[in-house]
């Protein structure tokens, strides 16, 4: 106990000095959880190989309250893995100790800092332990009370209980203050207890600064059966420094140098040599998974198939070659066709219900343990989780997204169900891959490429059946494109993807009758774009028409514009520019000017000028 | 009672025939709530002026489960406001009866269809009733059980309880089936009851097909004190047609013609002449609000002020001219400076805690009652609510968004806190306005323009203090720009906004010393863009450099590219292209090549080619 008290004091010392040195940071948010973390990591609960951060059976710790990063780094210093000198590089440009934890720091599991996301990541890690790797490691998530207002946390709560994740432990640091004032419930822990219980968790209420209670709680949590555990700890923000304890106005505020002196005087003698120890995990490994061959495609050239369906059959077909795939869906698997995978490999499919934010967070957690998550829902509903998608990139996640029901061409369901901004959303992620295949063959081939590629990939699928355009042995690469029609007399390039490729081909046939020739390019890889082919075609023809079932901003049109900006070749963008609505798919495509007719009108205008 | 049963039967009849006629739609989801809605609207509870949908004291009804649109339209037909013929136009391109309710239909309060959003809209309407208009109208929200998995619903639950919204009634249609299968809890209503209670609501459990219980529940709900009410109704999906009742596989599936015949035979004789009636609301109006004059600006030219701070002072300054403004913030009002408004007009400020999705939904609700909501948080965290923002556009909402802490220039907090994709996100909304002022004067002027403009406007603000660039009497318009530096010898245009305007001005001064002249344009209105000025400058100089503290995709650079695509003038885009991290603001700007030095290097390359 004495040892733990010394460690906690050292951690408090570290948290204070590093934020003062940086001139920014969140010391009070760190101090409130110092005893909890000391008890967890060094009190005999947490099992971790400090020299092997990738040990499959390591317990895992996520700081959902990522702003308590001083505490996070101090923990590992107290474990002997960082020096005081290194801690003092906190928040500097060249330091791995960033303002909120990122993968630059080797002990970070996932990048956090956007609140309310850590518990979902924990769900993913726990799902992996219980259902995939079948290892006994525990996942611990440090939560702020203020961030429990985020609905995403309650998605994680309900899903964790539903999947009986008794290997997931939340630790709620109820220090009663948010950033600008008191939380809704202050120190009324009964609110959190009642809610956690109502959501199916075992709730343990403790004094977050009483080490015996802390240790007992963690011991009790290890005994959990069938239910996840929420330790709800009453804490004091700024605990340990009287003049910053339990008061508003100290969130995100480092102590000035004179204040620090006072604080350190209060703390008293700090034993800087004390170190905490952690027992290593049991030497257990997940069963190895061996890839095997996959079946080739056998699409009949004359039978139209929806690309959304091809996504489902692809998942099922390629799994033998990628045995670490897992598939997640948000209550629409009969629409996205991920149900085809579910039928064949139910152990690798996780229904995530109508809770997209948690689905993405869990996918991140799963990906961090070597799985390849394929996550699907309607393209429109992926916007529900843009913050989680954004943050997953900062964890260098290897997640594959599929958004179905792209564009106005879904028809009668109307605007709420139409994905019209999803290409723009996914394009913003650094080094993301954005794919939009036009037929079932290319869809299946690209799903295979997705699985091979390391990083975030987004695939957009279409609701209605579309004709087969390619042979079963055609090759499709990320960054590639297909020239479907080409002649020396082409007066324009039609750059299309997905549903509009078919409209472009129809336009081609009609224009040919009028002796107007156009080049048609299937730009199935919107990012990275096949600039070489586009540039060549642009210079050849002198005019480019882009056509997409997507809003005008940030989509295929602007991607092409960016690629061709140095050429001086005019680019005419056809896109959804009018308020979308219910109607037949063909009516809507025509209404938005992105049907074959709209393309033909654009081409004829160009033809007139020549 | 007999009358209500007849009406319910008529509504079932309508729901079935219209979806069969359309060949799509959700009849079973409509049938499960038919008795609940019949009891609510025609059983003496709902008070509504059928000839005045805008009556300020009308009760309001939101279909959070928007896919039950057949039920929604059938209700109003049963009230005598639609004919059977009109119902049969359901989902047709020319019909106001869209697949999910939109404003095309006059009785729709807000467009729904993306699940889990209706309760937040209800929160906004209820906040308006209780705290702003001070009218006794009630807001009713029909909820599906499956969509209660959405975290956003629990944000609405907690906020509604916190604000004691006893004028908000949720009606949960627990029909136990989602789209692809059973929900997590089936018909175990105790789960919903315990959770609603734990979240501070009064929970009333009923049989959703027993009219006496239904009417009693609504009566009881009218007596609510200090707590919102959740009526949890056990229902049968497809109720009324035996072969589709309570079974999986019938979600979103209209009956075929032969199935319809069987169903109608089961229903039996339908009294098509029966009509339901609603009592009109009390003739009460909200107090009128009279605009008065606002103070002019008085910024000292030599004192740098952060644009985020100017946002706060602007809210406070312009309120007298816009007395129907309300301000919402998500626990960061001391960072966004909305706290300045809160201090002066606390009755018009609503703390929405760390729950951005609910904040936007509530803002939509508030806007629907004639308020002008100004909604703020960090730009990065607005991505949390992209789906709600997307859907608000489909309600033609009049919401003003402010995202602070834009870009890498926030410094040490690091990537999780940096808004780098927000311009792209807001540009995708049809006819949205996207503003990014560079100094405090232009910020304040643009906040005023925001309030005047009808529609969605997004304003991006900067964390650090920046110099005053403009005179206090300068005029700024949506769609405008400012040429800050111009000469006949300009070899390039630097098109910048926000923080990079200052970098551009620094670059200008340095380049001038090298006898290289550049035009500097403050493109504070990114959408709509001042194409005229840009085109003129592009043609004048022959080269354009865009520079933005934002990712390369979908932002200022691509907006400029789109505007200049016909000119053939090369556009060089400087943007954030490397993984951002903690560091000093100036270090990070330089690292990303968007500092004055990055601009100068780009200009020198152009100069060399001349």
C-alpha cells in the first residue's frame, strides 16, 4: 500500500511538472484518476509485458478521457519506461508525447481525445478477446463523467452487455467537473449506477482515492460473469493540490511556475526512485489462421447484379484467403448483403444494431488486434460516425468500410436514405482509398484489393441491379481505371463511376448515332485517382465531363479537377445539385441531370463549340 | 371507442393500399403503431388546428421512425386532409408524399428517416415551448424500439430530463423487430422501462393495441410534472393482418396485390367515411420580440483578437437586432466564447453538454419554431453530428453553426482537436454558406450576415489571436471577398482564408523585398465563392495558389478549382497533407507547408517559370 501511495504521488508529481513545462495540458483531469490508475496498473490487476506491447494476451488500457494524457504518460514512467526528462518533452513538436495520446507513443492502444469514443474501442478489443482470439485478457477503459453524456458511450454500454463482455471494465472518474462547469449530476453517483445497471452492467461504486476500495473493486471486476463491469469512482478533480481541488475553472489549465512550487511543496517529498511493476500475462496465443485459396468469379455476362449484392458475395468468397476478416453491420445486413457472409461464417459476423458510432469504434478495436474489419451500412448512415471514422485514421486503423444505397438512384425511399456526401467524407481522410465500382465483377475484385490493402478503404455500392461490364478474369487495382470506349475522334472524356458508368455507356451509343464520339472512363478508384489515364485522355480530347450520383462538392468531380488542374482542360461537372426526393431511379437521375440524357446534352454543347 | 376503432381500421386500410400501390414502403412498421396514433390524435389528447399548421400553440408530432410514413400520411387522411386518391400517389416523383416524410407534405414537422433523430428534434420543440415561447403545447415523438439503440436517443433522454421537459412525450412502438431480425430485447419491455426511469423519465408501460390503455396513458402523460414521459407500448409488427403479424422478414415489404386482397378480406368492412377530429389549441401566442439597434464595432487596430472570441462578442452584440436568436454549446463555451452570450442573455443560452448529435437535433427543433439557433463547438467535433446536420438540411433548417479550433494552428492539443475536414463537410449541404473570416472585424460582420441569411451557415473560427486587418466600418457579404494586396505586376494570386490570410500577408512582404509581387485575396466566403473576383485575378496574373489550414480534399482549394475550371489557369493547392501532430502553431503551419514560407516557395517556383 505504501508503495502504491508513493507511486501515486510520483505520478501526480510527473503530471504537474510536465504540463507546467509544456505550458498546456490537463493536470487536474489527470490528478483525479491518479489513484485509480495506480491501483489498476501496479496493484496486481493489470497483466502486461512491458517489453512486448504486442503480446496478444496483454491486458489493454484505453484512456477514453484522452486529455488526461499527462496521467497516461506518467503511468509508464512510473513503470520505468520513460524518464522524467522525456516527460518534459510533452507536447513538443518532436516528442512522441502528444497533447492527446497517439500511436507515436508505443504504449498507446488507440488515439483518443474526441470524447465518448474509448468505450466502443474497448468493446472491439473485448469482442476480439472473447469471440475471436479466445484469450483471457481484460480491457480497461478510463472514462470521464462529463463524456458519459455522449450517446456513443451508451451504444457501447448496450452492445457490451448484449455480447456479455465480462472481460470489459469501465472505470468512471466522477470528478463532477466538465470543461466549463459542473456536469449534470455532480457527485451523485447513484445516477451513473442506476444507468449502468439498467444497461446491463455490474456497477461497483467506490471512493476513487481510497486505495483499498480501488483494489477490491478491480479484484471484484475480475470475477465478473456474463456482464461487463463499471467501476464508478467518486473523485476530486485536481486531487492532491488543495488550491486546485474540486473547483471550477481549472480544466485544461497547467500550473504556472509559482503555482507549481506551491503544489510541490504541498505534495511533499516525492520518492523518484519508486517504480511500479506489472505481472506479465499468461503465455497464451490465439489460434493461428491459415489462408487458403479462393474461388474465381463466374458471373454470367447477361445477368445484371447489384454491386451491393456483389459486396456480400465477395466477403463470403474471399474469407478463406483472409481468415482474419470480421464483418460488422448495423441492422441492415439484408440490404448491404453482408448477410451472405453471416450465413456462411456466423462466428466472424457481429450484428452491431442501429448504433453506427459504436460499430466504427468497435471495428477500430478489432483492427488493433490484427483483424480486418469490414463494416457496412447505408452510405448515408456512415455520416453518423464521421467523428469515429476521423479518429480511427489517427490510430492508423486498418478498417474497410462499405456504404450501400449510394445516390439518388436508390429511388423511392427518398433523401434521408441517399448517400450523397460519402465520397467527400471519405476523401478527407489522409491516404484513404475510395472505390466506387460499376459492376459486380469489379466490385468483387476490389473487395479483394481492399482486404489486401493496409489502411482505410471505402467502397460505395449501388442498390439496383446493373449489367455486367467486365470479364471474370479482368484485373482491377487501387489507383486504376478502365477505358471502356475510346477512339481517335473522341471530342470529350466522360469520367464516371458506379451507376453513372452505365448512363455514360448509354449516352455513348446514342451520340455515336449522331457521329459524336466520346471516351468513356470507369473511374472506379476515386482516390487515388488514375491521373495518368485522365491526363492523357484530357489532352487527347480537350474536354472532360465528370458525372456522379453524389453532391457536387468534394466528390468525383472535384477529385478529377484536382488531378487535371495543371492541364488547362475544361472540366464540366455533372452532379446532384437539386434537392433530391422520392421517385423512380431513372426519373431521379434525369431530374438531376446525371442520366444518359444529361451527359448527352453536356457533350452536344461541347460539340457545338468545335 | 367504436369511432376510434373504425378510424384505426381505416388507417390500416390506407397504409396497406398505398404501399402496395407504390410497390415499396413499410406497412408492417405502420400497422404496429396505428392504434397508438389513432388514440393520440383522435382520442382527445392532441390539440391542433388542421387549417393552420403554423399555429404557435399546436401540439407537435414527430415520426422518429420515419419509415412508418404510410401511417403518417394515413393519419392526416383520417383527419380529412388527404383523399384516398392522393394517398395512392405515395412515393411517386410528383407527389408530396415521399418515402420518408419531408416538408413537401404540409403536416410534416421535420424530415426524418435516418433513425434515432426524432427525440432530439422533440427536445428542441419542447425547449422552445417551455423556456422561450412559454406555451403549453406538447411535443409527441413516435419512436421505434430498434432505433433506441442509437446513442443519440439517450442524449435526448438525458438532456430532456435535465431540462425538466414535462411537455415532451415519447411513444415507443415496441414491435420487437428491426429490419433484419429481432431487436436485442424483443418484447421485454422492462428493459426499456428501467432505462427510461434511470434516465429520469416517467415510464408508462401499456399494451399498444388496447385503446383504453392507450387513452389512459396519454391522459396520464398530460399530468407530468418536471419529468418527460415515455409511453412504452408492446405492439405487434403488422398488427391487423394475421399472416404478416409478429414475424421476421416483413420489414419494408409492401403486400403484393394478391396478399393485399387477403389482408383486406381479413380487415373486413372499412368505413371510409369516418373521420377523426382534433380540438384546436388554446389561442395563445408567444410574446412578441422587437428588434432594436446594435452597437457598432470598435476594435483597436493594433490589438490582435482571436476570431473565436469575436464570435462570442458578436453573438452578444447582435442579439438586440435578432431577438429570436438562441445559442447552444456542447460543454466548450469557454473555448468557443459562446459564454459571452450566456453571461448577458442566460435565458437564451442552452448548455447541451458533451452530446453534439442531440445539440444539432434540438437546434433543428428550435429553428422550426422561428428561433435562430447558433450552435457551437470545436470544428472537429461537429463531425460527430454530420448525419444530424445532413438531415437538418432536408428540413430546410435555419441553423447557424460555428466550429472553433480550426486547423493545425491550434497547436499543442494535437490532431484529435483539430478541425481539418469541416469545410468539406459543410460544403456538401445544398446551398449552404461556408464562412472563414481572418480577423475579428470580419468575424463580427459575418456573424451578423449569418443571422440575416435564411438557411444553413457555417462559420469557422481560429484559436489564436490574430491581427485586426479591417476597419470597423468595412462591409462583408456572403459571397464576397477582399483583395488585400494588388498591383499590375502580380505574378500570382494567393487565395487564402482565416489563419492563412496572415501567412499570405507575411509572404507578400517578404516577396516584395525580392521584387516579386503577388495578389492576396481574403476568400472569407468559401461558399458561395466570389468567382468574379477570382476569375479576374486568375486571368490577370496567370497563376493561383490556394492555401488553407484544412485537408486538401473538399476544402477551399477544391472550391477555387471548381470556380476556375473553365479558365485553364493552373491552381496550386497548399493544404494539410501530412499527419498532423502536437507542436507550436507556427511549427505546425511550417510543417504542413501552409505558412508564409510555404507560400513563398510556391510563388518562387512560379516566378522561375516566367
